[in-house]
């Protein structure tokens, strides 16, 4: 496809659309299976996502296939495409998306669903799977939202549930050029991790229910030491959200926070060895030139050999001038030693709730002593900017719990002055998000908080935190409301999401683009109360045909314990019988 480069002068950040980055692969071949990974958000966001880089390099390593990329364009580039009568194309070879055998969309957050339709529209590809014959690409959805993609199921040919590394290779090895979609679907339909919405019957009840006779068991990579991991990630030409190397040290989480979807859907924990992490890190530095590496997981401080790993990485000559970042540290797993030689700037912790009672309800399993001692460790490591994250609207939350947030903040200057023997105070920022009940958590049944309740709590915090000179940021209520509807939605929302897009809804995760009025108009024929109210535990839920390994009975038990303000121990201490035995249990932990 010919790109009219002169016309891009007026487009913001044209490098978003041109490709040619270091380590990118231009490999379009008519004889190979063609794949394009599509991220339904801007280049800067998508290129910060590790999963798309892993699968990109993985598919390009296969002898029978290749892979390119595409990201959601801003409106100015969309105008450029329309003016020049071009269809949305890939970065590497500038090939129209229509020409690929597979388009892979990763859904990291529900508010990207209209961007998905926006990309299909710009590519001149029909939205609905039953409107696309064999001349159109097979469209695959994946990512964390795959555990409930019913709100866009009618648009997708295949949904991959769980880990994508092994199942994607399997699909490439089975698919043959020119193979009909139906033959391909029937060949793969019984694989773990494969959900083909068109092959499942639905019935209209209180929810649109998918036939649950045949459960879709999530795909699991059992050994992270042996599975593929990228060694030559693409180095962006422009600044991105997380512009550094990233190495996943383990997958899954054993903590069992009752609000956290990732903590349940990514079970069980699988750890990489110290030697494998060092090997990956050295390859990444050699092949990218990054000066900073992030050692990440859902809870990095829970890696049992973290200090040993850090010391080994420090001893590597190749990493002599490399800074290590340790995101996702819990307040009870942070040690001052972890911040060695790091840039002394801001540090972020997430107590989530302001009182011990509410932390027990959500099974956060941290105490005020953990919070204050960890902050003292941070101050000793010369951090003087602290960010604290909390949620409001949690089940059973009262104004006293909200007041606890302010009380925690009052303790920080005291801790800082105790450590440094000074009258100075640290810079403190508090951010609150609104609790969104997500599928496959013990809180999947809970109601979404009312507008009046949230506004009262936000105003209480705004006044109280201002009085003690704490910066306060809070999340938009309307966005969280739509997110809840999409997170717990069913197939009745497909038409509504299409309507929202046609009304102009795109980039719904961006405040400057989000339009609640348009979403209200799109949803006016839908009974949205069923997605926002408390859900009866005994009804069949729209996502019950998906089997993530955690039993519904366990989630109900955890909810019951939350109401009794009882905690559940960390799975590393002992098995809590969540149901993973059918996946080999936690013996898959390395």
C-alpha cells in the first residue's frame, strides 16, 4: 500500500503509524499464514503491553507464519485514511487488515470495546461474525476480558481464554491456507482455551445464557521456564507509557484479594527461576539498549527469591548501569533493600481500604502496622513522594471506613519525621477508584455503588484530605458505571455497543473522549439494572460456560466469609481448596 507521507505532516505523532522500529519484522509472504495483532488503543498504550510483544515475536519465530501489528488511530489519522480512500493497515508492510488470515485483538479493559469496532470499520470489515465469509480474516479475541466477552461475542470468531503462548502456536500449526472457517472451527472447538461463540446455543432468560453443558477450560502454560519469551522486543520510535524493558518473574497470585479479578483468573502461580530471569534480562538489554528493566508480576514482592535475584542481577557486568524497577509491591512485602540504587522519586502503594475491618472484608491481609512500617522503610530509602491507592464503594463500606483513609494519611508525616528527625513532610497523593464487581471474583455478585453514595464519599475525602495538604485524585463515576455494565454484561449488549460506536463513542477510557450521554442513549432499550444491582448467587451467570479452575462454590464461600469479616490465608501457606485440582492443582508451581 502506498503511504502519502507528505500528507502526514498535519497528523499528530505520525510515527504511530509508520512502523520501522528497531527489532520490528517486515515479513509479509503470500505463502505463510498471516497474522496481525491489533491493540484497541493508541500505539503508546499498546506498545507498553508485554503480551502483544511476546506473541508478536513468537509467531514470527514460526516457519509457517508471520505477524504484524496495528493500533487504534487517533481521529486525525482516521481522516487521513478516509480522505485518501485507504483502509486501516498494518505497521510493518502497510498491508490492509482485510488481507490477513488472522486478526488478534487483545482486550485488556472493557472500555476498549468501541475502539474494536472503530478499527473494524476503518478496515472495511463487517462487525458481525455471521456477516463475514471466508474472504475475511478470522477475528480472535483474547486478554483478561476473555473470561467474559459476551458483550462483544457476536463480533468475534474465536475467543482465547487463558494463556496465549501455546494455544496460538497450536492454531497456526492446524490452520492451512484456504481452509474454510467452519472446517477450522470444528477442528479446534474442543481445545482447552478455545471458545467459538457461534457454535454455542443461547437462550434468553434474565440474562442471555450460553449453553453450559460444555465448559471452556482455560489454557494454562505450566512451565514458564520452558515457554517462549521474547528476547528482541520492538523498541518504539516515540515515547510510550512504559518505555522500559519488562521481565515477568512469575504469573498468578496467591493472595486472594476478593475484589481482584487478575488474582483469580491467572491462578495458579508459576515462577521463573533466577537463572531464567537473568538470561531473559541480559538478552533484553543486549537487544534493546534499555537502561531500565521492570521485574513485574501481580505482586512482585511475593517472589520468594527476590533479594537473591536482585543481588545476582547486580553482579552481572552487562547490567552494571541498568536500573531495576519493582512494580506491584505489596505493603507487607516491601523492604528498603529492594530499592537499592534506584531513582529516589515516587513510590506507590495500595492499601485499598482505610480500616482494618474493611481490609479484612476484602481479604487484603495487611495491617496498619504493615502500612506504617513499609512507609518508614521507604522513607529510610530516601523516598519523599508517596502515592496511595484506595477503592471506594466496596461491599459493606461505611463513612467510617472512608475516614480511615484520612487517618492513615495523618500518620505519614509522623513516620517521615521519625525517620529523618526533621520538620519537613513528604509529598503525598491519594487516588481513589470506584469498586467495579468483576466476573470470577467473590464480589462478582455485589451491587455497584449508587451515585449519591460515591459523591458523598468523594466530597468527604476531598475536604478531609485538603485540610491536611494531601493531593487527591478520584475516578469518574460515569466511566465506572459503564465499565460495570460491560464487565458483567451478556450478548444483549452487542447491539448497544454497536449503537454506542455509531453515536460516536470511541476511546472511552480517555476522559476527553468519553461521552456518558451517548452511552445512555445507546443503552436506553437495555435493562441495565440487572448488571448494576446485587446478583442472586444461584442464577446462571453469562460467563458460567467459562471454566477458569476456581469453583463457583468457592467464590460463594469467600463472599460469605467477607460478610463475616473473616480472612483467608495466602495460598502459599496452605491450600484453600479453590478448585484448581482439575488443572493439576498448585503442583504446577515451579
